[in-house]
């Protein structure tokens, strides 16, 4: 009797960002394929100044979320994810900064741009998004999603990340330099 090959475990990165009066706060949770946490990081508030606001214009939010928050958080973690999931559509631009597929969960009430394609998968209770520019990632993403435990819902970890950010605030962690 032959034993079926064991696939290499995968890791998932869950990236979110919250806009507050003090600036943008980023939270990033890396889990295994069962949804168990492996690593967590958060940023201090990122507040663009007036010069940056003028110079970056309509690309400012993408720059803050993809370059300053997303890329930094991913690069500072010891565990490299196989797939990054975000609940902030502007953070999908992170895909052009990394060689890791990035997809989004389709949060209600957010108007989506035409450069995103929606799709569904059993591992998410809500729709998923992929940038049209990286539509070729879809096959690899689907294969990765199939390797995730069926009990995992890609929309769920964002609740945990937000709760962790809230607890970190209470402890004063988000007010210290990272």
C-alpha cells in the first residue's frame, strides 16, 4: 500500500490597515494552513505629511498601504507567506512589490475599481478579489487555497487582527516607535 505524498505546509499572511486621526495603522498576521498564528506584527501610525500628500496625489493611499505598511510588515516577518490576503482593496497593489500572490476579501460597502476581478472559493465566506494585472496568479492561488484546511475561512482572521490591534493600543504598543 502506497502512502499519498504529503504536500508541503503553506503559510498565509493576513494584512489589514485602519485609518485613524493619527494616521494609518497596519496589522499583519501569519498563520499556518489551519489558521493558527505563527507571527504577528503591527505598525505605528503612518501619517503622510502635506508635501507627500501633494506629491503622491491620488496614489498616496496605495503608496502608504502597499509600500510603507504592507511591504515593510511582510519583509520584517521571519515567516514568508505563500499567499497574502487583505481586506483593504488599495493594499492589493502590494502584489507589484513582492513575488507573492496577493488576493483580497470583498468587504461589503466598499466600491471596487474596474481593475479587480471578483471570484469565489470554498475557503472564504465572502467573495475574493484579484488584481486584473495579476490574473495569471489565479491558478496558483486556487491551488494554494485547496491546500488550506477546509475549516479555515479567509475572512475570519481579520477579526483577530483587529482585536490584536485593539489590545496593543490598550497596552500602548501602537504609540511606540517600531
